[in-house]
């Protein structure tokens, strides 16, 4: 007579088989097929991938006032419940085309349907929808068995034992095929039953059993019987416990396979073999031979050891060869691995700290023959510099940025973007840099059915607080606590299911430090007229462009910078605010731009507007000068910015009044690109009038003027 526990187990297995195989699908999506079967508050969700992409994340959520109470996943998948009540399932390996996965969920009420979304490894949506559950009537064990009884053991039925000679007290696997589908079978060791199992829809099975501890090491028969008493039998000799123990005592000291190359942020799990019921010492050394980890690890009774806490390769780990030495007191084993960069773009500065007025110099490598975008932001995340240059066939890149005497002190962020790849480094002005908290979204505008991927960066494993501000400038829900990974990064997924149309602001903070980023939900292209203009007509290479305009309220726009050959140099999405105003200063003339008439185009749907700008002579065509009005600094005075391009070596600058009197005389070396960016403080005693700036680099002389009112 089988125990009640066995009966329940068998009932569960057979019910699960009915839910997922016998009942036909009632939902089919174009790319992802989803089935749901429920019994009271419990449901089974089966997802099959028929798209042309691999699935890495599956999100499910309920409607109304329903809530999840618990869930279960298949092996290889992990799940978590977000504060918004969404279940997020992730796989250690991508789900390939035509593969399936099943999840079990339990809700607080009988649910009317489940919303779902399938995402790829980049967090991009593959397919989404809602599935209603097929209700399964209550059943008994007898009704299930009668409904699904197959043919039992057939002439082609075979099975085997793994390993071939298991030891008393050990676990082993039984693998069979060619049996009746959905049938229950019993497994005997000689005359004693040691377990039972149910076959799948093809009549195959894999199950794990255990040989009793008291079983003698002798020849035995493993027998499988069906309900009619028909049996299949194989005869094996069990392993010798004493000989096995002797072999264990002589277990060789080993370390399991370690990859030759690992990257920052990777997690290493060390294990191996040694003499059982013993202990080993483990030491890890860095490329300088310094011991960075030292611990004692116990070996179990089967001669296996493993460390409890995995080793994290931190974001600031130095590159080079690391080693792990394992010793049992008599023998030692050494294994090595290299920590390398997995980045496609590698950028470094010639120093970490600069002083105001210094030239920042950077160099590195990227993909050859592809354009890169360079952006430098000040400590307040304001863009100071951007450029688009093409990497040559060597893949080597270098660039400079001229700071000013009045440059703000603090940490500057340098972004280098190439296709989907990005490198971010930090340098300091007037002080050593620190790693600030940063926030980026994977795109600007989302649908309310989307999930926004938010990339957060900061110090290793630090805890940040994320708060969303809605279009009415009120907090949307409570702040969310997020712990960064050991590499100082984390991608947080924000479910936008209940977000209304509008402009939102994400605020990330830690203590008094914070950063913000704007994103939009549900904005559409507009039907209203678009009017735009720039703040001036002429620009030199490297200059930023402020574009102002107006159109309909809260509409999605695309802004483009187009060169004299009608080639799009940069294009991005922007939006008009709730008053219909347009303001954008993200465009910048590339440093290698050719002179001529360029265009700025803004479009939304079928509506567009274009303005033309003049690009002045480049470096190869001689010097050029631009004088701009700068900020007014309280208690100090007003500043003008003198920008020179195309200069060679040291440049002499004179500032003269209208009667030719020299007000100031300056001398500065030009950068490698022939540029000078000089802030000049207007003396308070200077009278109103027109003043001239004369620039001389011993090869050319140019001049420009400015007014003091």
C-alpha cells in the first residue's frame, strides 16, 4: 500500500501533465505562444518562443486588485516580485527559438487573466499580451489515472541505471524510454519497492532514487513494474563501500576548471576535490603577488570542497594574472586566470587630476572605421563639449578638451559612444575625481505597456534611492532602494503599466548627492506647425548650437544636424514641453567639419522645419575667432569667451580700445587641434564702447570685436 505522501506526489505530477499537455491552447501570439491553466487560485503559465529572437526575461502581472501570493520556476530560471507587484523571471541561459518554459503562480483570488511580456537580453520587448486561464475541474487520483492510463510496459521498453554500479546509501538515476505514456510505474530493488514515477507524453522518464544504507554490496535486480504486473529487469553488482572509502581517502587534490580569462564584475565560484573529512587552505593572489583572500575550507565526506561565498571581481580590480593556491598540508595545487577588460571601447586620460586652464588629453581604442561621439559633462551634468569623429582603420583615437581658468572644480564625466557601445570615465578639475551617481534610460519615449531599462552607475555595491516625479511635479509612489552590483552598475526595470501620458523625471540620490533624467510616456508626433531658429548664424568647428522654437504641446520630435553634403551627422529624439516650447543644445559642430551651409531639421510626423547655418573656415584654411558673451560672476564681474581655431604653436592676444590703446596682452599655447578657449574678465573700470581682439600666431593675424554697454 503506498503512503499518502506518495499518492499526493503522483496526483500532482499527473495533474501537471494534464494542465500542460492534454488541454489545447486558447491563446496564440504572433511571436510568442502563451498558455495558462488554472485550478482555483493556482495557475500554470507555459510560454513557447516562436519569435526570431532569444528570450531572456519574462514579466507577468495581474489586473485589478489581484495579487501574487507565491510562484515557482523551472531550473535555470530565477524570479522576483517587484514593489509594483510584477513577477520578473530571468534565465541564466537564453530561451532559444521553439523552446518552452513553465511557471507556477498562486494568487490571493481566482484570477481572470494574466498580462505578460517577453524581453531579449537588451531589455527590448519581443512580444506582449494577456492570456485568460483555461479552468481545470477538480479531479481525483483514480479519475486521472483512468483517464490517462497507457499501454504500460511494451516490447520496446528499456531502462538503465546511472552510474552502472551505484553504492549502498547513494543516489542514482533511472532513465527509460519506450514505455506507455502518462503511466505510473514502480521501481523495485529485488523484492523491495524503492520508488515510483510517471512517464511523459512520449513514454520516457528520468527519475532519481536512493539505495538503502543497509543494502549489502552484492548483485541485485532492479525491476520496473506496471499496473498489470508486467516487468522489466536488469541485474547489476553494487559498488564496494570499503573499497570506495579507500579510494576517497586517496582523492587527488584538485581545483575545478577556471576560465583563463575573466572580467570585472564576474563572480568566481571555486570548488574541487581533496581527502574527505579534512580541511584545505585557500589563498588568492593579485598580479603583484599580494594575498587578497585567505581562508580555510572544509572537505565533505565525499571528498568535495567548495567556497560558500563566491569571489567577486570588483569594478576597480587591476588587470593582470591572478592565482589561487590550494593546500592540504602535504600537496599544493595552483591555478591562474587573467582579469581583462571586456569593453569594446577603451579610453584613458593622461592624468586623473587637472587644474583650471589645463588641457585634458585622452586616448584609447574603439572599433575601426566607425564614427564615435564624445561628450564631456561638468560636475552638474551640464554638457560642456561634444564632438563626432570617425575612427581610422587603426582603431586608435585621441582627443582634447581645453578647460578655463574659471572652470568649476569637481568630477567631470567623459562619455564615448560608438553604435550601442559606451565607455564612461571620470576626471577631476582642481581635485581628484570621485565616482558620482549617474542615471541613463535606454530611450526617451515609452508606451504605457513598456518596461523602461534604467542604467545606474556609482560606487561598488552602494545603495541608491530612486524616485519618479510625475507630470504634475508630484512623487509617483514611494522611493525605491536599489543596490548596485560589485562593478558599480545596475539595470533597474521600471514597469510603466499605470503611467499616464506626459513628461516624467527620475531622481537618483545617495545622501546629499543626486542626479536626474527626464523621460516621457505616450508622447505622439504632432500635427501642429513647427517654428525653430538658432541663436546665431555662423559657427566654427567644435561649437555647440542652441535651438529654440515652438510647436504643439507635449509632442515627440526628431532633431537632425545635416552637413553641406546633405548627410545626417547627428539625430536624436526630443520633445516640446507642456507649453509647446522647444529648447535643445545637444547638437555640436564636429571638430573636422567642412565649411559651407549646414542645416538643422526638426520634424514631427509630416510636419517639419529647417534652418540653415554657416560653418566658418576649418583649421586647414587658417585661423578663425569667435567672441561670445559669458556669465556674470557676482562680486567679480562679467566674462567674455574668446575662441580661436586653426592656430599654430604659441598665440599672442591683444585687447585694444577704439583709440588703439592696449587694455590687456596675453600669450597661450594652442592645443594639438589648433584651438584656444580663453575666458577674459572685463575690468570694472572699462568704459562702454567697441573693443578689438587681435590674435597673432606668427603665421596669421586675425581680429574680432565685442561691445561693452
